């Protein structure tokens, strides 16, 4: 099991510390996504330099390529990818469920075809746990059924109850070792009573942490926050809460205000590969011609490799020319921005100033090239 | 002007030191190519860490995007791209001449259409020098006419004589400042008497260095070495000799044996983006399935970021998955390999052991995945 200490609170928001076999993680924490065993366009040492304490890797991608057994034979994912800090792996469920035409789900598990070569695979709660153990995850996730949004209350209830049964099987299959944790996933779409039922059932089973799944699938920020407000109070206070696949900077601030401790999302890395930069003055699109002669750094307060050395004019040039260095620098910047934001949130919680921070944050967000995020 | 000291010789091979406004360069030296103001897939600090002392940037690409005047307004190419060591810029001639259907050459210069947006541009010897000054080059190259191979002796003679006239105009247009040099380019295709005529004419005009152009265009290594043997003895011994656009590792060893001091080529960087790695055991194709379970580094004697941390199995995985990190690591490795090779050549010249080094090198090259390079 993994440890969790709750060290300070500010309203519903929490500052804490998660302990794993590969070290500690201060929360609230944001995990950059290493989909296929690499945080895209970043060396692992740059991910550390950006301040990331933990990353997420995807079971679905790694089971297909290079294969979990191959990763195990190479000494596990930490060694394979040169990352010595904690790793959380998802269960594969979310990606498999997204393969609408290629998968077939039943009470035992899900059968699907690889998007790479069309080969058939089977994922069950037990097999997902086995794969995550082969990968060497510090934190494993239970297999769950994520349904698309919008959905009926009956469909959401059925998927949530199947997920609860799978969570119980996942716990039974999980090999409990010091520093290795298993997190459950609350489901129930946008229906408050289903979310509460899910949270209570999972808390009864007992896990090292509780994720909130099935959000950021198109329901919008207001519904997402409403789900958090309905769900978080039903989760054990002595365990971390993890909002999966979220989100934009304002989503993180709002979720922390509502008691969430952990996040993952591809937005900072994917945006870095599409010429978008998050800054303390709002988000910038570096392809925009107004940056072509701008000698300023992206963000004068940022200490990332992009801001230390390069002008917006150079980053604009790299973006227009489609240069890999543009993706490298903007990804490093965005991951740094997200980590700095989490550090600011942790500081604000510890000093009891989170409300003021959130107000300032919302005002700053309005100033960029792009719609407020 | 730039300085050049000849410090040791071993047969025709030379160990020397070039002095520029941005510092010294030990020769023989290999310049990684920063086509559009970035050594593709590498941070400048990684290029330095790989041992590169000087890079090449392309006038053609930079004049079109972002434009030489824009680079000048941003403080010059060194500042724009975050590179504080010497930069050599080519004249734009080679790339423009390659745009067969899009360019029109006359005795005054060449008119061409941009491959990016079809816009019309004019390059003359004087304009090329102006652009290179705007970029802030430590070493500028004269505009020359590179003709395709194979070609008739008459066509080669006409292009060579036009290039000589342009070299004279380039020298007249060049602003002579301490640490800033202008190199001429010997032409004449594979015809020894034309090469000798070109070398003698350029040496009479007088330049800070002498390049050998128009090679590595399909004529093959044997013809290229024959041209070097016919050309190099006609070049001043007190100036560096630069073989443009060359080459594979064995080309570099052979050219150093024949008295060449400087090189540039996209092979190490381009190969890094296509899953090829140069090693002391020959070249490897990381896509090859035989690397899938290989826990060894690419090259146990290499200190690059790829070899320090990662297995061939991981690099194979990155190559198969098309991950940017694969391009980053293999590029860093290949640039390091090229720099290590140049350092080995410099050491061998200084210790008078170049012949033995070249023999061992040829034997090692036979062992890779790929045809001997």
C-alpha cells in the first residue's frame, strides 16, 4: 500500500504527501502523461527539472507496444524509460472503451482490437492488474467501464455497478506490497446519486486512493465541478483523490478548491506540439503573426529552458517551420507551467490564501491569445 | 578575417586551430547542420555537450523564413537560436541550384521561387554576403554555381569560371572584420584540371579558407577522393580546407587522410530522425526487430544521453512508436559519434598514428546492420 499524510487544508482544498516505493509526491500534484513510456518530446531529466514528481503511463498503449512482458523483462518501466520517480498506470479501460467499433464488453471484461495492427486482445480486471504489475507501477488503477457522455441514468448506473464489481475483483487480484497502491475509480456520469453510491461502495471495499473517472468527456466545466461537489464529500479524507484526465489550468484550480489531490492530462504536452503555450498572462498561440518580432520570453517569471534563452520570435519561427525543437521547448514550458501552478496551489493552501490565489488566477487567464481556459 | 594555425601533420592530414569572433575550433572539425536555425531535435546545450565546436546554418532557408533582416533585428543568429559558438553560413547557392524547375541563373546571379510559398527571390554574390552579414556569420561562403553530376567538361568549366568571378565579387562585397572570415569554393566537378584551375584562381584572389564544393552529389566515394587528391595540393597550406556536405563516417576519415580540415553534413541529424545510429561497431537500424529485447546501450563507449541511460530495446520501441524522444536521443547519439570521431582523428594526427586508426576504423565499420558507410 501507499501512504498518504494530510498536512494542511484551506476550505475543501488539501495539501498532503503521498508515499510510494519510488519516493514521495506532494499534493495537489499534476502527472504529465508518458503514453507510450515517454513524456512526448521531453528527456526524463527535463521532466524532473520541470518539477514533475510523478508521471502517468498508459496500460493500453504499453500492452500493445512493446508489450507488458517485454517491459518486465527489461526491468520494468522505470528502468526501461529512465524514470526513477513514481509512476501511476491507468487500467487501459478508458482507451479501450474509446475504441467504440473495435471493442466488445461483457461482465467479465472487454475484448478489443489493437489500433496498431488489428490484433485481438482481452482485458479483464485481473489481467489489467497483472499488466500494471509487469510494468512496475507504483500506483495501479482498477479496470472500470467508462461510458460516453451524454448517457441515460440507467446506462450510467449499469456501468457504475459493473465498475464496482470489477474494482472488487481488482483488489482481490492486486498483490499488496509496501509502496505499491491500488486506486479505485468512482463512476456514475453526471448523476449525483450514482456518484454517491459509487463512492460509498468503493470506500466500503477500501483502496489506497480514489479516482473520479468519466469526466472531461464533453460535459463541460460546470457539470464537472457539480460532480466533484457531489462526490468528494463521500470519499475517505485519509486517502488521495485523483481526477482523471483533467485538465486545463482553470479546471485544476477549480478541482483543487473542491478537494482534489491529483491530476493527469495530455493538454500541456499535446499543446506543446501544436504551438500553444500556457503563461501567467493567458495562453498564447505561437503561430500567431503578432509574435514574429517579439523579443520577449514567453513568460518572464518562468525558469524553463524555453523562457531562459529564447524569444517569442524564435518560438514563432520554430512553430512556423515545424521544427522538433519548437515542440521540445513548448512542451518543456507547458509542463513547467503546470508544475509551477501546482506548487503555487500547494503554497496557497499552506498559507490559507487559496481563495485570493484563485481570484487572481481567473483575472490573469483572460489576457491571452486564446479563449480563457 | 579568421585565423588558422597549423599545429601538427601526419602525412597529408592536419591538426589545426581556427580562430573566430565566437571562439576557436580545433580541426579536423565536423559542423552539425542547423538548417533553419536549429540543429533538428537538439537543444543547443546538447549540441555543445556532444562536443560540437561550430555549426552550419543555411542562408537559403533563413532568408525565406524568418528572413535575414528579421534575424538581424533579433540580434543575429547566435542570439536568436541561443548558440554562442562559431557559426558558418553557406551562400544559399547549393540549395537554390537544387531547385531545378524553380530557378533561372545568369552571369549576375540567380532568380528563384521559394519552396515554401512560391514567392520570387534574387540571389547575387553581393546579396548573399549581405544576408550572411545580417545573420551574423563567423564564416561566410561565396555564392557559387554548383552543377549537377554527371555533367560535361564544358558545362563544368563554365560553372567553375562563373563561380570564380562570383568569388571575386563576393570578396569585394565582404566587410572585413576581425574574427569574421570569407571562404571561397573550388568547383570543377570530377575534372582534375578544372579543379586545379579553380583552386589556383581562388588562391590568387586570396580567402580566409577554401572549400571544395560540388561533391557528394552522386559521383561516389572513389571519384570524390580522386578529386580531393587533385585539388588539395593546389590549396594554400596556411588556410583551412572545407569539404562541403560530406559525409558518412568513412568519407570523413578518407578526406582527413587527404588533407581536409572541416566538414558539414545532415547525415548524423537526418539519420537520427530515421532510426539509424552510428556506432563503433557499425551503423544500426533501430527499427530492426533484433534490437527489441536487447538490453545493451547503442555503444558501450559512448557518453551521450542515449548511451548513458537507455537500452537498444527502448530505442527500438521509440522508433517503432514514432516518438519524438527517439529522434532526440538518436540525433544526440549520432552528433556525439561524429564529434568523437573527429576528436579521435585529431588525436591520431597529433600522435602520428592516423594510418593505424584508419585501418582499425575500416575493420570496425563492417560489423553493423547496414552496409558499410
